[in-house]
């Protein structure tokens, strides 16, 4: 399966970072392409260290992996350079010359523009930066001297890699329900977050994709405003072990039980072929650190079975703890 798209199925924070790092190591990913922008933080635990990556692709954990930032992405130069340093990625990361740049003024606009009031944005300025891109006045990566050493043509690199049967992973950000097209508008982010949009941002055509892995968390969370079906109180979330704070902004995440109808809809729109189910150990603590399906208690197995029955696709990866390798891999 040379070309895999990885997308979030709820409101982001499904644990995509962990799944990406596992795939990059286990499947020996050759190219990992980051889409989206700096508002998303992908948390990765690797060799005892925690990374919250806003710009660098999660595939960095595999030091043979070429790291690319898509032409459709929106680059925060300061954050990019900081993370390149942190992940020691200088010699193997590239940024598409046409990626647009998110600037300080966009962050200010995010916090002061009246039409964005009440949406609970992350404050990075992604919406205003995209508005500027659509107006065709945006600064692009090729206009930034500090990015010069990294400039590349991502679509050419990736499509050529695919003809050579290299393993390519297209890394989506956020989740389908935050999509400006398919999400809970207007409580959404400024871009489409679907699997198709991930391909479009990277410059990979739909016929090239072999697998779409939809990442779903075993319960749902949402930061910012907007509907969250089945929402429980913060106290209840703490009691159940579902209380989280956002790795990017530090805000409390609202929580709710897993919703099968929403999962089905995301599988449909993303054309998903597999589900990666994360944090099963937060709903069924006896699962913690399990590496085989047999080690998982009966009620948790039934929950997984129900997801498969409702969505019609297999749950191939199951997260049972924070470490990249705390995963049940049922693919073979
Ligand atoms: P914006 O993307 O900063 O414009 O924020 C719009 C909405 O998307 C807000 O509710 C944010 O909390 C949410 N959002 C943006 N990025 C992420 C993310 O990476 N994870 C979870 N929610 C996000
Ligand atoms: Mg996140």
C-alpha cells in the first residue's frame, strides 16, 4: 500500500500523531507529507520525549523518512524553523515553494475580527491567512529567504516516489467535523479537512490512493464552541478519565461518548478503508498496553466489533497507551 491518507474522523485530537509515528516506524514510510496549518498540534511520544508538532510531519521519528510540507499548507516560519531544530530534520525536510505563509498580523486578526468572535478559534490566525490566500495577496514560501534552503516541488517528489513504489503517507490535520465543507459550520476551521482535501493539498490525484485510514478516538472531544452530541460535564469527564487539555492551546477539551452515526458519516465522506481506534484504554482500562486483540477484555472487543459492523470497514489499529508502540496491529 504505497499511498496512504491519514485523516481525523471527529473534531481533531483523535490521536493522529501517535498513529502516524507508529506507521512511519512500522511500515518504513519513505515520504510523509504534512498538510494544513499551525493550528493543529500532533502529539508524539518518541524515545521518552514528548513532541507537539505544529508544522513538521509526524514521520520524523523514522530518520530515513523524507519530510514534506504540502503546497496547500500554510506555513508559520518561526514555528517551522523551531521544530526543524527540535526534530533534527534539517537535512531531510522540504517545503513546497507554493505553500502560503501565516504571519503575525493574521493572528491579530483572528483575535480581533468581529466575524470570528464566538467561534473559539485557536488564535493562530489560520482563517485570516487563508482569506488572504484566496484574495491572492498572500506571501508564499518562495518569498521567504529563511525558507530558501528547504524549497521543493512536493507534487513532483511525491508522484515520482509513487511510481517507484515508495511508501507515502499523507498526514491530515484536525477532523472531518471541523471541515469548512462537511463540518458543523460556522463552528469549523478555515479549510476542508477531508481525505480528498488532504490529497488536493499535497498534489496527489484520487486514483493514486491505496488506503484511507480514519482515526477515531474511543470517546469524542472538542475544543472551542459548536455542537458536541452527547456532551458530558467536565466533572463526569474527569471521573471517566476522558478529560484532556489541548496540546496546542492548553484549553480544556469538552468530552462525549463515541457516536456511531458521526463515525459512519466520516467513513462515508472520507471513503475510509480502515479505522485506527485510539485510546481504547481510556474507555476500557484493562486494555492498557495490550499488544494483541486476545489480551483485550470481552466488552472492549464488542465495542470494536460494533464499530466495524456499523461502519462496514475493519478496525485495523487499536491504541492501548501513549507510547508509539502501545498498539494492537491487526493488519496481518
Ligand atoms: P481555527 O482553526 O483556529 O480557525 O479554529 C476554528 C475551530 O477549529 C475552533 O473550534 C478550534 O478549536 C478548532 N480547531 C482548530 N484546529 C484544531 C486542532 O488541531 N484540534 C482541535 N480543534 C481545532
Ligand atoms: Mg491536536
